[in-house]
C-alpha cells in the first residue's frame, strides 16, 4: 500500500467509521480501493458490541447455478468458471462470535430453501484453507416475497486464522433475487 487518502469520518456511538481510499502500487500499475476502518474506544469496548456489515450485496440472484462471494462487485467472480476465493472480507481477529443473516426476495413460493455458506479462513488474508467450515440456512416452504434467515453465532476461537472469506450457494430450484448476506461481528463484554 502506498497511501491512505481522501479520509472521511462518520461517528455513530460507540463506533467511528473512517472511510478512505487505498492506493496500491503493484506490477507498475496504480490501483485504488475503498477502505473502511471501524474504531471503538477501549472504554466503550468493555461493554461488548455488535457490528452488522453487508459482505455480499448487489450481486443479483442466488440460484443453483451461481455462487456469490464476499468482496465481489459484479458477476465476474460468481460463476463456476471463476472458482477462486476473494481476499479476506471479514477480520475475525478481535471478535468472539460471528453470525450471518441472509436477506432475499423469494421468487419460487412454497419450496424449501437451503443456502450453504462456506467459510474459509486465512492467516494473512490472501492464502485460504482448502477445507471450509460450512453453515446451512434451511427453511421449509417459504412464501414468495422478502425473507430473512439467520445462523446461530459461531465461536471464532474455533477458527484458524485472522481473516475469513465467505461464499453462498443454493441447492434446489429456488430463485433468491436481491440476495444479501450480512456478517454480524460480536465482541463479548470483558
């Protein structure tokens, strides 16, 4: 990384969100990403906190032929022809638990929904474990329209690594439009 620039701060007690651009110099090529740091004072952190962050959004419909991945901005990394995982999109280093919530618009009324979440961990955010921790969101015969399914909180002490990459896949004939996956990071009082 060569620079942090164009910093903007939003304060929403107890969090301070610092938005900035990240400028990278790699292979003689300038690249730029949007970064965000979430800060909390040590006094406020003692009470514990929950922070929901959308990690899969604006990628379209989840169906049996697509896999949606955190960190992807369009359909370029959602097909079977592009199976690579994105860089770590969730830092699990300073949290105790992690829960996931899927929100979507169910296009096929009356069918069971089975969403598999594959969680791959990494020490450095670039090289990930080959074996995934798999979480399943299941519901019997959902009606059509907006729906939400959530996991129980996963204890992050059982996960190796400091970063996680998450992908979502679907079995069956369902069509889940406007699919969004939210990771809720939980720090316990202490």
